[in-house]
């Protein structure tokens, strides 16, 4: 009888440890995603700034449009799994805005 209680207690402790580790890994994954988002989206911002304020050259339309279309698909996928992929949803929305701005500047 005592052995069954000890086994149940170990299972409960084990489940608790697994829960803590899985919650922590989600936070680490989200943090890594946010850091990646800053670097990825940060690559577009200087191009937009240079084009708007400095009269810099713009990338080819086909490249920007292709990235924009890819981001649309990524955003739809992230939205379908927003509970787990909210970081990617936010990053993709920022990317769509930045690349949409570039498309607008290229066309007009």
C-alpha cells in the first residue's frame, strides 16, 4: 500500500517537472522567435528608410512581391495556429507591412 502511494507521488512529481520544462521551453522558443523577428524585420526597415528619406534605390519589384506573397502564406499558417505561433503571426504582419510599403514605393 505504501509502495503504491510512493509510486503515485513520483508520477505526480514527474508530471509536474514535465509541465515546468514544457512551459519553460515555450517561453524560450517565443524569445528566440522574437529575437529572430527583430533581425529579419530589421533588414527591411533600413531599405524603407533610405527610400523614403534619403532617396535611395529600391530592390526589384519581383523580389519584394515574391517575399510579400510568401509572407501571406506564412501569416495564414500562423493565424491557423495562433495559440502556438503568435510570434510568427506578429512578425509576418510586420513583414507584410514593410514589404507592402516597398511595393507601394516601387509602383508609385
